[in-house]
């Protein structure tokens, strides 16, 4: 039998896990190096000693279009640890306490979206007409979006200020984590096509109903059982390169590991550090300098009162963009916390400006906004809070830097790239990361002698 080819993967986030599963299943010998002490990368939860329960590094919202990510969860046996909507349903909560509901039922896919749009009360007929026209142009491939930002595309297609603020902006911020003034229109188009014009189930939203770590933690056992080797707490310092090929990697502690192929799944700033330590033509990786990051602020509040009858909501007319009611989303076993009746998570995407604010004040400010949107919480008290400002939440993909997004292949013959920032046509999301891992393997297989 020919000897198995060996692949080293740097990083054990979603992209690394996706690549590893694919490689193991294709019969490769796989070794992973991960600087943290657990799998999952930017998808994880931590235990809060005061609240006596887990919270995530930031609430993650999944969609029915996350086919590659759900394939991973199926392999790990955790695809049932989520709550799936039957039909698309999004509540919009306004700062004056009014509510509007996009309710696609009883339909799915594009018909559900249309039905939901027509039922919206706080969007005028004129705006609905233009939104519907936009979607019909999308369906018939009639939108011209090359080199446009999301805002430019919306304006060109007669979207009203009201439609932009109340419909498009929440959608774009949640999916692209970039302001509509710089986010590339083509990414939004790809998301809409995948969600509404592909598979009918794709248009619904999905929430993990356990702490995020539970979704991916079984990977360590699965991978080891299949013969894979994983080194947690081991950062890669440099690539050892000879004749345009990577021969080995060196860890921060100075250990050297050889393989036939190497895949980096780290963010561009981490890759740049590894490259700058490596003896190679670093100029070939200069394009990495075009990527900076967009902040996501996550605020977890434990309250003396439970918010009832709502699982999540977009907030309109406020700095806070989304509210997630953890008591409704998480499964019943997580909801045994008697000391803190209410537990909500607030999300602000593309929150670079607000991240400079004092965390305590920011949490109080956002909670005031929540009370305006949900008058039933007037008089409620925060008993405990946690503010997480992740300045490296995702790369900021803009109309300007989109062209620098690399494919999996590099000029180094056996060195491939994966990660949510790689060119998959998708935004920097969990699904983009899962797909990028797959794409890297496809490229390795095509090189396989
Ligand atoms: C707060 C927050 C909220 C989010 N919300 C959503 C959401 O609602 N929906 C959604 O789809 N996506 C969301 N995302 C984005 C999503 O989490 C990421 O797109 C995805 O997890 C990226 O996976 P990845 O494998 O590409 O990268 P990572 O998860 O970053 O994996 C890279 C891994 O490499 C490791 N590493 C780095 N340097 C080295 C080194 N030198 N040596 C060894 N290991 C190294 C890192 O520790 C990390 O584990 C959110 C992200 C954040 C932070």
C-alpha cells in the first residue's frame, strides 16, 4: 500500500475542522496545531462563575443556507443541538416600543420572503414595491452590482431611506459585519441568492441551543479516534521553505514538524506574522496588509426579570442592532438558573466606534435602548453584565479590498490557505470558513500525484 500523504493544518477553527474532516475521510495523515487549548477558534463559549452558566464569545446566528457547516455538525453528531425556524420570522422592535414582524409562514424560500414583506406594517407600500422589484431583478439576474457598495446598489435600485434603515441595514450588518457604505454589493447578492433562491429550507434562521463550544468540542475525540494528531496550546512561528515548497513548520517552542502539504487557516494578521518570520519572498504576501478587522460588540445581561414570548429581534432606531433572548433560545437544561430570571445577549456589528466607550456605560446605554424597544422591561434591573469587544471579530471586507481575497492556492506549491477571509464568494462567516476548508482540500487533491 502506498504511504499516506501527511498534511499539517495550522489552526483549529471551523475552517481547520472542515479541512481536517475532509482529509481524514480522503485517507490522509493529518496533524493540527492550534494556539488555544480547545477546538472551534472564534466559535466558543465560556462559563461565567457569577451567573453560574455559559455564555458565548458572541451570539452566533446561523442560516439554513449553512450547508457546509451543518455537514461538519452531522459528522460530529451535534447537528441536533440547534433550534430551527419552521419559516422565516424576524421581529423588528422599534425604539418607540412598536413591533413589526416579517413572517413568511406558511411559505418558505422566496414566496415566504414575499409573503413576509407584504405583511410588514411599518414599511410603506412604495418601499415594499421597490424591495419586491429588487428581489425580482435578483431572481432574473438583472441587477448590476459589480464594483458597487451595498448602499450604491440599493440607491441605484430606488430603495427608500425607510427601506434601507428598517430592512436592508439590519440584514446587511448581520450578514456582512461591515457598514453598507463600504460592504461590497456582490457579497450581499450571494447571501440573498443562497438564502432565498436556492433550497427552500435555506431561508430560515437557526440558533445553537447550547453553548457554542458544545457544537465543536466533540471534534477532538472524533479526530483522535480516526488517527489524527492534534496539538493544543502550540503556536506556529514560521514556515521552513525550500525551493518554493514548505518543508516543515516550526512552533514557538522551537519544535519542527515535516509534512507533504500544509494548510494555514489563521486570520491574515496571524499569517502575516508567520510569513514575516519565514525565509521566503515576503513581498508575495504583501496583499495580506490590505485586510483590517471589524469589531463585534456582544453584551450579555442577566436580569431580575424574564423577557417573554420573543426569541430574537432586530432593534431599529438604536445603536444596539440585535437582541437574543437566551432564556428562549437555549434548551430547557440551560434554563435552570433561578438567581437570574432574564438573560439577554445584545449584538452590535461593525461596532468600531462604540468599542471605544467604557464597557459599563455602554451596557447601561444599550439596556436603556432595550427598555425603549421592549417596554415590558421598564423597571427591570441588570444583576450582572459581561461586555465583549472583539476587535478582530472578522476581516472587514470592502469594495476596495475584495480583490485581494486570495484563493486556496499560494505561490508555494504545497501551501494552501483557508479561513473565513479567503475568497469563497461568501462573507466572513462560519459557512464561509467551512467552505474554505473544503476548497483547500479540493486543491490539494488536484495536486496529489
Ligand atoms: C463575536 C462574533 C460573532 C460572530 N457572529 C457570527 C454569526 O452570527 N454568524 C456567522 O456565520 N459568523 C459569525 N462570526 C464569524 C465566525 O465566528 C467566523 O467567521 C468563523 O468562526 C471563522 O472561522 P475560521 O476557522 O476561519 O477562523 P478562526 O476561528 O479564527 O480559526 C483560526 C484558528 O487559528 C488559531 N491560530 C492563530 N494563529 C495561530 C498560530 N500561529 N498557530 C496555531 N494556531 C493559530 C486561532 O487560535 C484559531 O483557533 C462571529 C464572530 C465573532 C467573533
